[in-house]
C-alpha cells in the first residue's frame, strides 16, 4: 500500500530526524514537518528524508522496520 510520509524537521532527543506516516499519532504539526512523498515502504521514505536532513530514523510506532534505536 502506498502511504504519505513526512519527516519531523525538529531533532529528537537522540539527535535523529524521524520519518512518520500521515496516520501516525506521533506525526508532528504542520510547522514541524516536511512532506517527503508517497512510498510503498518506510525504507524509500527514509532514503528521501536523508536527502534533506541527517541523521534519519523511522518512527518506532509507524515505521518500525526503519527504526534503528
């Protein structure tokens, strides 16, 4: 299934920028996120996010396969 992905433009306490799906309860507000596009999986979304910010991590809740810490 294709989903819309966003990256939080504010660093987490770990220093990472988190990638989220549009339906994630932890998705930041419109002032703190960047739209990445529509992707089949979080891996492609994380790759796209890395073109804009680094380091990138998937959200534990909505992008768990891409969550590294």
